[in-house]
């Protein structure tokens, strides 16, 4: 679940890419910016995937089962002669946008619940956090599968299902930040100046909680890419013949031993996307996190 | 200690009941009508009414939930729309394979985690390699690892089998259901060895994701622990280095690694579902994969409840173990 890599500043040294964090400036800072900009590169590839893709993803465009590099197909063709490169690019787009959509919904839902619980405190805090803990105590991917199964398989349903199970971690992070901020002098000053609860929450508490939430999200997006790929692999994504990285691996498993590239290349694309987002997440943490 | 255990068990019970409530509501939300699913599209209105009454669907929701809970307590998970058998009967034949895979996966994960943590913490030339492994492992989808394993160890080297649990046509079916154990109990070590060979690739594929997360936590607490004051004190009073590491540092590091292990079991379960698909492993993942396209909600909710309860149970045990490893937890 989202908790695979909890955001704890003291444990920051755990991540291999974090040696750059020693100084927030100079070479370390440049390296962090370079890592963080991987997010932009992943997104650019996703946005321009339809332009970059040389062929149709649905129609056969060559002989079936051509190995990579032959016949002008960089990644070869699949069992019915579709261009693997084109399918991987379009699959990249849907995987990445799906991950961003779920992260965004996690940030918004979790952020609102964390903000309300942290600001109000008392009974509201207890109830909201008990519900959050309840969700955290269940295996999120398995629960997501059950939600999809109930709603009926489909891409939108999968996104909704993962969104439903992906917010609790953010609620905890935001609520924790808010509780710390509430004790700060500037919040006390605002309260003495007569600011209402809503104004304090929006103007004085929320801005302070955003960096931690963003850092958590950027460290989390790689996990989400992997989880969504696993669900797609299990057949919970878009139906045939849409190009999807996890599903393209699963459906082409029968070709593994002879035409390995058909199932393997989409899987490698998932790995590259997850690796790049993890490196970028470390970069974002180094830039925003350790304060 | 007793109070703590009671508290943890109470919390676990509440979460399990909440999970059953969620499953019940999802069943109600599901567009598949159980009566139609059972009787087929051409059933007469009278038969539908009769079946609705027999299933208790004409009663108010709270009453339905109570009878659902009561059924669960008696091990009834409903009837599968697809196989037309009780889900509990179906699960009974799939659970042992999944249990064996999960147990080996967890064991491999813990071993790998310790190797990764120590390998990347020690000052030696291989540390960089281990750090790269930690990073790559965190980004590798389990299914990619699984098919890479098949290509290398089955297709290329021919060392390990790629599908199923056993090469034996009639492996022993009892008493534990775990083939590696049953082979020994029946006095046939060849069956155990064969089952183990079948387990290696899937269990490793299942293990890598949790191993990397546990390894990272263990590594960071090892690094932090070795530099702390109590280590200096322990060394100053003349304790040997192994005594310092095992009795002081490792014990302190265990709590963090343990709680990460508990959390990772949830991820591991979803890994198990995927890996069973790749290796044609006859476990609940196979059952789930066949149930999803058939919109067989009772079967899916049965698997979810099973894995959910397993996850809650593991984490409850982890909580209690943590309190034993670190007495400070009991006081808070």
C-alpha cells in the first residue's frame, strides 16, 4: 500500500539516491533538481505518446512476431503484427496518467480529511483518524480488487477503486503536520487576532502541510505505478485491444519462451517508469523535505 | 502485557467486522443480481421471488447483514455464481497452495532483507552494488521478475520448473496441505524436494518487493543504531562487537523492521495474486483470476475476506511481538 515508503525525515538516509541531500545547495542541489525533473520527462513522454508512436496501436502494421530491430520495428511486433513500441508508448501514457490521477485524488481526499481532523481536534479528530486507521489496517491492493469486482471491471472503476483505498496515508501525513503547526506561534497569533477556524485552516495551517504531502506523493507515485500495473496484469484495466503495460505482459505470456520481447518489453517499461519516479521522488524530497 | 494483547485483539476484531461490513455493502452495490446469477436469465417471476425469499433478500438490510455475519461465523461465504459450489469449499482446495507460497515468500523476503541491509551497510566494495539492487528492486514489477526468472532458470538453464506445484501426478493431499511438509510426513523426501524446486521461482518473485522495503528500513535503522550513544556505552563497558550488534543494535532495529514486515504482507498478498497467474500456481489467485471476468462477487469477496483477515492477523501478531521486543511500546 501507500505506506511502502513512509515519509520520515529521520529515515531519509535509507534511500540510495539520498547522498545528495547532505547539502541543499551546490552540486547536491543540482543533482536533486536533475532527479526531480525526471517527473517532467516521464510526463512529456506520456503527453506526446500519440505523436511519438510511429504506428497504430490497434491495427496490425507488419508481419507477426518480428524480433526487435527487424523490419523497421524498434521493439518488434506482437503476435498479430502490431508495433510493440507504439503499444508501449500509449500504455506508458495511460499508466502514468492513471497514477497521477490516483495520487491527486489521494492528496485531495486525504488532505481534506487530515486538515479537518488536525484543525478541529477532539471528537472529530478521533473519529476521522479511527476510520483512517481502519483503512490502513487493511491490505489496500486486495481491497481495491474487491471494489473493482463489485463495480464491474473497467479502467474508470479501477481508478475509483484505487482512489478509495489510497487516501488514508495522506490523511495521516497531513493531520500530523497540522497538529505540529497548530502549536506554532504564528497560528496562536492569528487566533489571538481573531481569525476564524476556517481562515486559520486555509491560510495558516494548510500551506505549511503542503510540502510534506507533496514529498510523500512524489515518493509514492512509483509504488502506485507498480500497483496499477499489477491490477492491469490481473485483467482489471482497459479491455482488449487497448494498449496497457501490465495487461500487455499478461496477455502475451504464452509467447514468453519463443518471442520473449512481446511480454517482456511492456514490463521493462513499467520498471523504467517506477525507477524514474522513485529517483525523482528522492530528488523532490531533497529539495523540499529535510527542513 | 495481557492488557496490551487484549487491546490489540479487540482492535483486530473491530477491523475484521468493518471489513465484512464493507464486503456486504459492496455486494449490495454490485450490479450483478445474485438471484439472476443463480437462476439464469429465463427464470420465472415465481422462481425469482422464491429464491429471493430463500436467500433472505426480502428482509431489511440490517437483518441481512446480521445473517451474513452469522453465516461467516459458521464458515459460510456464500455460493459461487460460477462454480455453483459454496465459496468456502472452493477456497478449501485453493488455500493450501497460496499458504505455502506466502510462507516461503515471507521467509525468503526476511532472509533477503537482512542480506540486503547488511550488504549495503558494511563498508566494503560490494556495498554500492547492494544499494543499486535495493533501488532496482523497489522499482521492479513482480511479474517482470517472475518472467525473467522463467526465461533464465527454466528456458535457458533448465534448472527449475516454471509451472504448477509438483511434477507428481498424485501428490499427498494431507495433513497440512503444504507439499514440502507433507512429503516429509509421508516419508517421501523426493516429493518435498520437487515441491521446493517448484516453489523457488514464484516465492522469490513474491519476496523481492517486500524484501527491498524491509531491507531499506533495516538498513537505515542499522546505520542510525550503530552511531548511537548506547552503542558507545556498550562498547565502553567492554562488550564484544557481536554482543553489541546482536543484543543491542539489532534488537532496537527489529521493531521498525517488524512493523514494515507487517505492512508488507498486504503488498505481498497482491504480489501472490499476480505471481500465481504467471506460474499457473493453483492458489486463491488463480481462483480470483477466474472469478473476476465472471463477475463472481461471492468468490471475490471470499478471497478478499480471507486475505484481509490474514493481513489483520499478521499485523496483530507483529504489534504484540513489537511490544515484546521493545518494552517501551507497552507504556505508551
